[in-house]
């Protein structure tokens, strides 16, 4: 294995502000709608669900928003994160392309999710909130919010998608170690959970279902607010610290990316790595491509429809203008649990609609093959979610080889897979398979959406 070149910033180089891409978008996202009135939702109508400061960020048009000192102090535990030249992977692929990755796996919870968990817990704490609820797919977000809530003295209840609850027992253990209560979703602890269990007996669950349960608890219990790990604007805002650091590091490396790639579930890590570079396309005329890599079994960007839809299965959330497979779509039980979400955020959906970003899909077996190659070449075992970005980066590197091009590829390693080894065991045993979604199933689901808005 060839030694890689690591570019590390000092803590003094860490950004002091988050970047809000809405300020620079050529076409602003359509507004969220109130599901009852179908009118644009007002900020105060969301304050019963989210902390007031987070709602302000959600609706903000400001280009830069200050990061509170207390949040930056906690970021310093693991940030800035390294940028690594993947020379081992380049050699394994025999490609003339230069491949870099931003290593977000070095955080205490092993993923990028802590970038938003810390500020979300902070803003709830200073508002006087005592309890939080959330959902988690593979467990990365639940782990991140668990440790953040523990630091700020908040109780946390996590609804974990049932298939991941069973597939990834150590993720549950991590959350419990940090003091969170973890419940397999759908559960019998909420009204919506009980309805789902009755309607879909034996269901493996979905992020949409888990969101519905967490939102119900937040809406019905005092001093309780909900925390979201992806999709909405304020979450994506917090994650832009990734791309801002990467821009400084690429400058030190003497390179600038031709392609930026992130895996895609709801958009947090893809947007986090991409948006600071995408601003250069808007204001400096750069021609960088941006590729969101999603699972072929949950192809909302590549095969979904741009419509107003709910962010959860039950319809508790506002109606969001997004690429979606329908809020009642139940994805196949792939091991990249964090990518099993039916829709995309409003910002990234508008950008895709305007052809300012691209999307590609990756089969489960191809993603694990890419993850193993990366581990052998670079020494880091990636999370199943991150393997989708790696697979897309490998495709681009092999295209560069065919073209004889020295293109520069940057991808976000959103997390390590050391708590996901049971999934790798199943891959090596030949027990995993690819899942296909039929055109008929997608058409049946999205046909219902035209009646919503």
C-alpha cells in the first residue's frame, strides 16, 4: 500500500461561518407548503418542531452565518479534518487522474454527522429545551446527536429504522453508551408506529416511518424538539464546513477539482462537500461537475419525480418541493441504511432540476466492491454509504484513463465502516444482492403526489 499525502489545516484555519448557497442560487428553491392550507409555510409555524434559531437558519437568505464560539470549540476536537491524496487508489486503478478525499471519518462518532448534531443540540440547549427526538437510518446521525445531547445535558430518544436496528447492533450500542434511548421503528410507542405495524406487518421500516414517529413525539410532548440529520436547509448549512475546509486544502495541494462527488441519501454530506465549490461555478465561472451517488434501489434523483411531497411517511412535515419516489415508498433492505430515504432536499432538488448538478446510481454489490478496493489501497474501511461515492469516483477515474485525462477528482469519505463489518461479512459470504425498482412501482407511487399540492 502506497503512503498517501495528507493535507492538514491548523485549527486557526477552521471556518468561522457556515455558507448558505441559497444566497447565490440562480433559481431559488420553491417554498415549503403548509399541508392543510397549501400556502407557503411561515417560520413561526415550524418553531414547535425545531429550535427557533434553526428555523431562522432554515429560512435565511444570508450568504454566511456565524458559527457560535461554543460550537467552534467543540468542532476543534476533530476539525479541521484531513484532505488526503488517494495515491494508493490511483495506482490500483492505473489512472492518470488525481483523486482526493476529505476524511470525515476522523470525528468521534466516525462520520460527518457531528457537524450538524453539535449546533442543533447547542441551539436547543440555549432555548431551554430539555428533550429531543430524532430518527436514524444506519445509526451515524443517531450516534452524533446522542453525544451532542449528552454534552449539552439534553435527553434524546432515537427511532432507528428497524432493518438497521437488526443489521447494525453496535450502532445501537454506541447511542446507548452516549445515553440515548434507542427504539426500533416502526414501534408500538407512538400512534403512527402502531398504525404502520398494523398496515405493514413485518415491515423493515424506513427513514420516512422513523421521522414520523420522532416528529409525533416532538409535537405531543412539552419541552421537546426534533433534530434532523439531513434534507432541510439548516442541516445542509452546517455541513458546508466540509467544503470550505476542502477549498483551502486543495489550494495548498495546488489543485482544483474537476469533479466533486458525495454519496446521497438526503443530501447532507454531498451538499457539505459540494456547495462551497459550486459557488465558484456561480460567481467565478468555474466548470466543476458535481455528482450525487445514490443507491440503485432508492433512485429518487435518477428516476424520481420533482413534486411536492412529505418528508415523512405519515404526512406530519410540510410539503417539500423535491425529487421523490413518494413518501410511502419503502426501499429495499440494503446495508447502506443511511441512504434509504424517499426524497431529496429542496435545495439539491432545485439544483438538479436546473442541471447544475448530476446524479448517478450504484448497485449494492458494486458499492461494496469499490469499498473493498479502497480499503486495500488506502487502509480505511469505508461505511457502506460512503462506498457509493467511492464507486462513482472510480468510474470517473477509469473514464480519465480511457481519455488520457489528468482530471482532478474530489470525494467525501463521509464515514468509516468499522461498526459495519457484519455487512462486509455478508458481502464476502456472497449473501448480498442487488435490488431493482420497477418503473411500474415508481410510477404508481409518484402518481399519488399530484393531489398533494
